């Protein structure tokens, strides 16, 4: 008995052909814009008006009328010193003035009488000259005493210490009851009216910078930017940092504080009609720096030559023209002539 075996074989299914993946990207259009050529630096602000108020006369501190952190106006009283000694000196000299005024008045009458007697030839001319000389000497003494009163009065006013400028009290140095001598510091005042920005820059840039160049300044203590000009460059390069100190002034800006940091953007020139693209559009490939120009659903690789990089933008010197559509987000995953799908732009909610 014979059996015949029939082998039934099933053909293995053929694998499905994978469809080429389409990259999802966003795009941007190249446009021309003005590009500033600038150098940036972080420096410090210096107060140009920060006088230390000192005693001009010796005396004991009676009262302090301003304290650290307080805003003061020019002429406002800060400190009172004991003026008792000057008041007594003034009273003493005033009595001397009164005595000399009486003597001078009496001598004036004597001169008048002697002038009459000389005319009547009762006394000689020499006698008249003697009394006239005495009158002149008394008048000179009286003028000197009055000048001494003026000196004492002027000195006494210095016991009232006033603010020399508008500003803020930075430091109180003396206390009530302290005895101060001429020149002893009493307190320090900081003014914000005039500040100076010090911007260090590398020594190799010094040749490009000179006084009069425009500089844009900003500081963390204020939201306002200030456009100033370079006032001067310090002639000596710092031995420790090898940097040149660029100086620009800031006048009467609210919120700007002495001692704060300052960012300076020195504007050296401008590239008009520069072609700018976002940084993420530029991709590094073996061929060099490339962008992908999007057209008819395909991304075409384009080698470009770049220039300045600033504020997240890159200047394209060669390889792109204004108005071309290029890949932005997702550009790093593309290859030449890859199929792409442009992501729909999301509209902001009302």
C-alpha cells in the first residue's frame, strides 16, 4: 500500500514597501534688514558727584538731621554744630564796635570845633591836624571791628552744615555729641544726576574706537536705555586685564544707580540691507554651512557664506537672496531634496 504525500507549501508574504517619511518643519522667509556693527561690554557705573561733607569749623555736634538712605536737596540742613563760642565772640566784638562808634562820634565833633577855631586863628593848624589824625585812626579801628563781626558771623554760619548737591545720604560718619575739627568728615552724599560708565574692551579693539562714537547703555536697575557717546578712552591699558577703559557719561536718568553694572553696545557701523536668518536655519554639513530652501514640498540644500551673528540672527553674505523660503525648525534633520511638510502656523487665541 503506497501513500503519496503532497507537500503543501505557503508562500511567505512579501514585506510592505516602506513609504518615504515626510519631515514636518516650519519655515521662514528671508528678508533684508539693517545690521549694526557693534561691540558689547559689561562695565560699572561711577558717581561723578559724591562729595564727603566735612566740618569747616571746629565744634561739637548738636543735632543730625539727615541719615543714610535719605534723599536731600541742595541747601538742606544736614548737621548742626554748637555755635555758643561764636555767639559770645560776636557779642564781645559788638561791644567794642559800640565803644569805637562813641569815640569816633566825639572825635568828629572835636574836629568840627577845631576847624572853626583855626579859621578864627585861636589855635594853630598843627592842632587841627592832630585831632583829624586821631579821628581817622578811630574810624579805621571801627571799620576793623565791623569786619571782625562779619568774619565771626560768616564763621558762625558754618556751624550749620548743608547739602552741597541734590542726592542721597550714603554714609553717616559722626554722631550727636562728637567733637569735630576742621576737615573732619561728617557724612557722604551720592548724587545720581551725573554718572560715568566704564566699559572694558579687549586691547585689539582699541584701534577701532574713538571719542564721539555712539554707545547704547542699559543697566539692571532701570528699564530705560540711554544713547550716549564715548567721552574718552583712558590712555593706558590695564596691566591685569589687558583691556582698554572706554568712558561714557549718563546724565539725570531715573533708576540709574552708582556702583551698578552697565551693559554697553558700541555702534561701530552698519550693514544696510543685510540678509538675516534665524540661527536654527543654519546647518553644518560636510559640504559646509548650508540652509534648506523649501520649494514644491522639497527641501533643497544650499551652501551659504555667513557673516555676523547677532541677537539670534545670522547674516548671509552669499548663497541666499531676499524673499526665499527656508526651513527653520527641523532643518537639522533634512537632507538634500527631502520631502517636507510645512507645519501650519498656530493662530493666537483672541
